[in-house]
C-alpha cells in the first residue's frame, strides 16, 4: 500500500448517516493514502448514524488505521481541533463527513506543498453535486487575497505547525466562516506565506439548501464584522486592498445582473419584481444608477 506517513486525515461527523462511508471510502481509495484516519463524532444523536459509525469502527477490512473520537456537540471548529490534537504527522487533511475526495487529492496536493515551503496549506477546485452541478474554482493566495473573501475550500491539507502557531480553529464560531478565519489566522501568524490550489476539481462537495455553508450566508454581515474586528490590524495595514477586493466582487456581480437584464430586454422577456424595482429606483453611489442607465439605453433602442 502506497502511504504518505507525513499525512493524517481528520473527518468531522454529525448525524451524517451513510455519507460518512463515502468520505472514509474516498480516503481508502487515494493513490497515496494517509497514515491514519481520525473521525471526530461531534455528538451524533441519530441512531442510524451511530450504528454506521460503530460499523466503521469495527470494520477490520479498512486498509488504513482508524480512530473514532466521540465528544458532546461543540461545533465543527472544536471537532477539528480535537482531531488535529491527536495527529502526529507534519501534514493534516481536514474533510467534512458529507464530502469526499477524488483518488489523486492527497498525491497532487502534497506534491505542491512539498515543493513550496512558503505554502502553509493547499487544496483544489471543487466539483459540486446534489442540487448544484458545477465546478468551483477557488484561487488561493496570500493574506491580502483572503481579506475580501475566502479563497480556499474547508477541505484542505495544512502544515500542523501552522495550526499550532495560529491557535487553531476558533471554537466560538459556530455559525460559519470558521475556515476563512482559520486561513487568516495562519497567514497572519506566519508572514510571507500563502495558500496553494491544484487547478483540478478533486473535492466532491455536496450541496443542499439546508447546508451550513448556505445558512451562513444569512449571517454574512454579522460574521464579516466579527472577522474584521478580530483581524483588525491586518485589515488596517491593507485597507485599500481589502476594500478594492470587495468592490471588484460587487462590480462583477452587478455587471452579471446587468447583462442578464439586457438579454431579457433583447428577447422581449419581462423583468422579475426585484429587477423592476431596481429600474424604478436604482441604487446610488455603488454603480447601480450607471447600470440602470445602460439597461434603459438598450430598452430605448429596441422600442
């Protein structure tokens, strides 16, 4: 068996039924397998999920040493920290129990980490499945790139020493963005480092309307306020880059909406209520009025 003794995998699990099988199976099928798998059961209450975890624990056919740690429900950050504390290898892979990996994930991600000492963590693009079939292309980057948005998936491989120096995951963050905060922690703690990305979709990311990632968007402003205030020194140092990064995202989305509205006009399709309200009363000072003028110009040309 081709094993990388430098990598241990931590899977977090909470009421995930048979999905946890898929996560474990994807690690067992890696072209280069981790030294050990640690599953942290974060207070599972579902009887089926408990039974499945017991079956996995008793399965002698699993080709990788496996440890299950059970604790009361304390959130994904606490579960990850619990598992990471049990690791001894210099590299740690964190994986959510409802996701799984393509067979070459560990091989390809550790390859770029081995080549680049300044790279403190690395991951890959994602293939989303479930309600959304898509390829998502995070970019990675240094601390400046991470000020405006999260640039790396929660599933990634990081240097254990960086986790130790940064203080680990913030266990008070139970509503989302804990992975974004973790990357900022590491990049701040160890200057002149960055996060790398393999430009292939090697993570299979399950999408549902009720997922924690979707729900966290409902509290995005509240969570961003916490992040900015927690990392205020680095935001102050790079305030221009942070604001311009957020503005670039805003402009891109506004242009996308504008093009969609223009297309609707060109094919003589009506606007929805939100778009009609925007045309009737455009936002001011953020490029909204300019977008409305361009849309109205197209409308006047085709009348």
